[in-house]
C-alpha cells in the first residue's frame, strides 16, 4: 500500500502539486522506517520545506533522516540537498561539513565534491578545487547519465583551473579529454585553443629577453673570437684556448636550446590545428567555430606562418561577409513570425534535446544553417520556443477537435436526412403485411356471403376480421413509433453534439490568443538575438581584416629581422675572412723576417 502511495506522491511532486505531494509523503513518514520509502519521502519533504523557505522544518527533517537512516540507504541525496542549501543560504562552514560527510560510495558523492570545488574556485583556492575534481575523476567510475555529466563538467573545470594557475599542458589534456559527443565539447576545444595561444605567448615572452641577450652575447663573442684569433700566438694566449673552446660549446648548446623551443612552438601549432579540426568535425554549426577560427589564425601568426594565417583570415572574411549579406537581405522576410520560428526550429532540429520532435525545421530561403543553429543556442530563445511549441501543440489539438466536430456535424446531418435502410425495410414489410391483411379481409368477406357457407361457419370466419384489423393498426402504430424513436434519437444526438462542441468553440479564442502571444514573444526574442548575430558576423569580418593586417605587419617585421640576420651572418663571414687574412698576413710577415735574418 505504501508503494502505491509513494508513487502517487512522487507523481504529484514531479507534476508540481507540492501540497498534495507533501500530504502523501507525510502519511508514508508516519509509517516510519519499516517502510522502504520512508527515507525517500523524508528527502522529498526536505526539498519541499526548502522551497517554501522553511529552514527550521528542513533541519528537523534532516536530523530525523540521520537518526532513522534505514539499513542500506546511504543518505547522500539528503546530505547533498541540505548541505548545498545551507551554503547557498550563507552558512558555508556547516554546509561544507555536511557535503564532506557524503561517502565516496554514495550516489551523490560526485555532485557534492563538484559543488565544493565550485566554492573553492569562488574563494580562489584553485589547487584545492583541482584536488577535489581529480578525486571525482578517480572515484566516479560507472557512467550513469548523472555521473557522465559530472565527469564532463569536471574535465572542463579542470581545464579552466589549470589555465588559471598557468599549468598549460594539464589544461589542454583536460580539455581534450571531453567526449566529442558531449554538449560541452565545442567549449572545450575553443578554450583549448585559447590555452595554446596563451602558452605560446607565455613561452615567447619568457624567452624574448633571453634571446635578445643571447644575440648580444653572440655579437660580443664574435668580436672576442676575432680578437682572440689575432692574439692566439701571443704570450699567454694558450692559457685561454680551453676557455674559448668551452664558450664555443656553451654557445652551441644555447643555439640548440632555442632550436628546440622553436620546434616545441611548431608542435603546439600542430596541436592547435588538430583541436580546431576536431571542433569543426564534431560541432560544425557551433558558434565557437568562427571564434576558434580567429584564434587559429592568431596562432599561425604567432608561429610566423603568415601565409596560412592570412589564408584563414581571408576565408573567414569571405564566408562571414557572405553570411552577413545573406542575413541582411533576408531579414525583412523574418519579420513574419512563422519564418522566424522556422529559423529557430531549424536550429533546434540540430540538437539532441529536440530530436524527433514535431517542430518546423525548414529554413527560409537563403538563410545559412549555422546562423539558425546560433539562434537556437540562445537560452531565452529556447525557453520561449518551448512555450511556443506547447501552444502550437494545443492549437493543433484544437484544430483536430474542430475537424472531428465538423465530421460529426456532417454525419449527423446525413443521419437526419437519411431514410435509414432498416426503417425503410420495416415500413415496406409493414405495408406488405397490411396489404396481405386487407386481401385476407376481402376474401373473408366474400366467404361469409358465399351460398355454400353456413351461418355458423360464417360467424366463425367473421371473427378473424377484428383480429386482422387490430394487427393492421399495430403495424401502423409500429411505423409511427419507429419514426418517433428515430426523431428522438437524432434529437438526443444533436443535443449531445451541441454540448460537446460548445466548450470547444469557447476554448478556441483563448488558444488562438495564447498561440499568437507565444509566437510573437518567441519571434521578438529571436529577432533581438538575430540582431546580435548580425553584429557578431560583422565582428568576425572586422576581426578577420584586422588579423590580415596584423599578419602582414608582423611579416614585414620578420622580413626586416631576417634582413638583419642576413647582415649579421655577412658580418660574421667578413669577420672570419678578416681573421683568416690577418693570420695569413702574420704568417707572411714571419716568413719575411726569417729571410732577412738569413
């Protein structure tokens, strides 16, 4: 009995009948721990008390839950609900203590730890938050729908936290661990590109000063080498030969180190390209795609791959200029609510949440599919479209009822105008019987006057005449009764039809009004978001142009630097030539001196 009552209470709770649900849960609570639904009912009562702001009642129910915890029930849901409510109310210490008490094998352990990690982030205790999230990853193993969502959020949060503490490799590793089928995948790939871009900037800035110092040192060392070659044969120069050799090896090691750094930056560029390709493959319509494309162009520029950078920016400029022009040209048509709703419906048709549902999915002519998807991504648009969809369903139901009413009207009129075959046959048989009866009465009359019939026999035969007359009257009465019954039945049908159709007719204006208001509100919000999308498209175009200019400027700077490097190499070559020439000249002078002595 308590099982049926619990499911009744749960149904009332889920459908929003809070007071009715509370009443049923109280009855189960009164049964006590002997009911297997006792703890579940207490948890629901805690939730209902918190919704009403009855915190004292919620605390009392929570204490009762702990005191009478049934065997085999972990209580993690009750702890999670009450602990979280305390933190949100402002009692962070007590709430955190309750959430910490959720055991590792509890169903809501991951949710509790995740919420605590959020509090750590708010307190800027990133390392503690990271430790909590790692703990979730290690302990939440089985992929139920809830745990899968927790793990996806955990990976995303770990990526953001590692980014905050400049642990870029782990940040990228966390982002790339998000399942491509996850709704968070587009965000993860986009943010991974940010990390790679930041990591490159971080490394370039870190080595910039060192590279300048090394270049300066290389120049000075070149001058020193030139001087040393001149004085190599001088007295005391031999003692410096070893030190010069060591310096040469150190300089070579430093050159190799900078070459490795350049190679590492190139690998980061490849990783960024791979993540971008993953994003395009698994979430091609996401609004993150153009934003990620801009980041990819910047990464190419950063890696001094200017041609690829300009190619990326030019493709984006061309694509989103086209989108902007198409959207601007088609925007007047979108002032029609149905066209606007078709745009939203086409975008929602791409998402799992609306898969298989009856929504308008046809795009207005010349509208890009990506734009429809971006439009449907807006939370407010989705909420209003859901209301619009419900009102549309009610309107369709009403249309179906009106169709059925019209069909009933046609059938009823057909019945009213119908001769009814069974009644027609009954009338025909009655008339046939009456005619046969009249024929029989005529024959009886003739028989009573026949000379061969005696008086006594004539009286016996004449006795049948009233019987026949009575039967004829009954047949006529039966015809009248059937006709009357037919009319009464049709009248009853007509009355029932009126009673059933009248509320529908009265209901129609309100349904039409709700539908019109819902469609108007959803379309208005969609138009506002469409204006925002137009600005985004224009922004993508402008940023692409800026990216091209930046790439060309940096390319020019790099060319100037390359020229300086060439000049530097030429100077070094001249230095080596001078050293070689001076050495030969010195040797020649020595030979001339020896000849003079001889």
